[in-house]
């Protein structure tokens, strides 16, 4: 899918140098991958503290062979 975007040339150049990518397309795709990964991480972090645990659960009991 072709998309035309006007992106700050200095920002693209800096990203090219930092990331070692050869093309602007590679820089944009890598940035999008990192963006998506970060957003997924944030959703996972939001779950912390929302799961209730049974205080009486003994995980060691599950390890014993009967």
C-alpha cells in the first residue's frame, strides 16, 4: 500500500544514522513496529493489579508427584 507522508527530513536522517537502516522505508517500518510493540506493552502493564489471587493457593503442591 503506497502512502505519501511529509516527515521531518532531519528526524528521518537522525533515525537512519541511529538505526543503521539503509532506506527511509526501513526507518518508518521499524518505527511503526516499535510503536506497536510499545502500545502492546502498555496494555499489558495496565493489567497489573487487576488479577485477584487466591491467598490459600499452594503452587508447590502442584509440583509434587503423586
